[in-house]
C-alpha cells in the first residue's frame, strides 16, 4: 500500500497514551477513563504510534484518513481551560481564563 495522506494527532494530558497492534489495524488509547478505548482502523487506513502521545494515520484515501482521525479525536476533544485532550498536530488551542480569585 502506497501511503499518500498523513494525519497526525497529539495526546495532551497526564497519563494519556496510545498504542497500536495488529500491524496498524487496532488502536488502543488510555485517556483517563476507567477502561482503554479501542478503535479498529478502516480497510484503507493504517495507524502508527511514534511516541506514546503521537499518533499517525496514513492511507491513500484522504477522506477516509481524515474521517477516522476525526472519529478518534471526538473521543476526547481538547478542552478550553487546560488544553488537555486529543489535538491535531498543527492545532492551537486558545485557552480561556479560569475563575478569578476574589480578595
């Protein structure tokens, strides 16, 4: 399979980890839930983990690669107060200020 399209996701958060099995067919995510989240890649998509917090989706069909990456990201989208969650590699989160302390 000739890989033409790449999509990178970054896991931001303490203890957030990703791993792959079955030659890039299965993706397992630890996202702070009580269980591991498991994804099975569609036929034209492969998944690689270069680091425990960096996931690469690759394939020929741009639509399928981006759709699968979006489905994985929806599992834990980035939150605006601390910036934790699953982000695209080039994504910038503008953080909101928290509650101000009254004195």
